[in-house]
C-alpha cells in the first residue's frame, strides 16, 4: 500500500517518518563492548610459514611459491592485499595494528546507514543536523534550510568526504551517538575486532582506531552492495547549491580520478581515501582485472609525501595481480562463523545495473508517492539484524 502526500503535508509526514526511523533505531541495544579473545599471535617477524592465519604476527606475512614475485617494499605502517571475491589475504604487514583510520571509517558508516535510507528521500537540513562538526573538517557544502535528497548526501560522503553530509545522514537515523554504537555493532558482526568508533565521520577522536585488516573487510563488504559500489566508483557529480542551483564535486581518491599528477590506476573501482594530522594518509583501493577483484589497504606511509599512499597502493595492487596463483593465503577477511557467499565478481557495469541509481527515475520522492510500508519494513529488518548482532555476542 502506498500513500500520497500533499505538498503542504509532505514536510510533516517526512519529519514524522524520520522520527519513526530514528526512534526505532535508537531502541536497538548497542552491541556488547567486550572484545572477544584472539588467538595467540605466535612468534613475531619475517615471512610466515605455511599453516593457519598468520595475520596477528608482526612484520610482512606472505607464503610464496617458488618463483613468485617479491612483495614490494612500502613504507606504510600497516597494509593488506586481499582477493575481494574469496576474502583470501595474499600478503600483509602488521595487519591488525590499531591506527587512526581518518575518513576511511566512512566506509563502515555507509555499511551501517545505507540500508536504512532510500536514496530518493528529501530532507530539509536543520541547525541541529549540522551541530558538532569538528574544526578543519572536510565539507561538501551542506547548507542549513536547504533540502537535499539522501542520494545527494551520499555523493557528498563518498566523493567529497563531507563530514557535514555524514552529520545529516546520522541525524536521520537516530543521531551521532546511536550511529556510532550501530557502527561498532556492524564492525563486530563483520569480524572487524580492531575497530573502535568514536566519531562516525572518521574525525580524530581519543580512542578511535581501526586496522588495515578491518578496513579491507569494510571495503570488500561495501563492494558487495550495489549502491555502495556505485557511489565509491563515481568520479564526479553535481551537488545542490543555494536557490535551486548546483555545482560540481570530484572524488578525492586520486588513484581513481588521476588528479594532482597521480596516474589513475587501470581498472580501479573505488573505494575511499582519508587524511587527518593524526592518522596521516589512509586508503582503501579496489581494482578489477581479468575477472579478479583485489582490495588493498594502506595506512600512514612514512616516506614519499602526500601522494605516497596512492603509489604504495599501486605497487601492492600490481603485485597482487602478478602473484595470482603464486602465493598461498596468509589469512582471510571472512569471519569463521560466516556462511560462504559469492564475492563481487560481476563487472562494474553489471553491478550498476542491479537496481536503478538513487538519482534516476524509479526512486521515491517525498512529496510525491512514498512507500511508507516498504520503508518501515526496511527499518524493521535493520533493527532485527542489529538485534541478532547483539545476541550473537558481537
């Protein structure tokens, strides 16, 4: 059943709908804060011997066959190269080292919030929506009193890394603290045990950390969602301005766009870059070649300047494709309790065709016809999912 709204009634209905969403989501208890015990990491250092996961060991971990290409020498404090389809980790260095993630944490934000908000919903931004944005934050230019589609706000998150867009989306789904709690629950459910969420936009906050392993988990999981995959692969978009105008925004991932003299990587399909003074440069990069998708994470290169994160990701991607079939996995991004399912093996065009883009006809517009029952069912499904996460002890 669908319900039509008059233009005058649409704003009230919209607010009521969002309040219902927020209220329902905030009733979901946060996941337990206790961290599950990890297996003994074993002796540190060097190249791992054959056997179970060696990702908790220190140093570079790789299990090469005779004649396999050498792992490149990179300066990042932590990095991972993984097969996005199988979840196999091909090589890693200090994969579980806990470090500030910067805006790469927005991938976990998207995994948590995207299911709750259809892209065609329109929202008039309030003062409260934009409160608490940290000084020096990256912004896309969200303006109080203007009305935005949710899909526009996601463009602001993925392309411009806009903390203002994150704040508005979080306010639509229960608020800042509730969103952080749900992100924590989502991380636990995905087996990402190194991540501690304090600020959903990735802004530096005491105690906020993630790891190259966890970021690879988030990147891989995101590519399995057609909406996430479309957003993170966009090079540019138009963002609404004042009085009905718009302006262009470009993805800040230079390995995707080729901006500032960084050569774009062939076959790159996303995912997200980040920077803060505390985290340094961070990057989740995914690329596809010959039917195979790799995801690489790089955290805080120590040499080479601001573009080193892209060049080190490039060398790790090159190695990963060259080493196909020449190394044995050193671990997996897939939690042991998870049921196996097919990874993101469809070509980008096929993924994009899975459902209409949020800025194309076919998505509901508030003030026109909105499937309230469908939205409520989606929120109920999200609430049930989070409850199951809690009950699972994650």
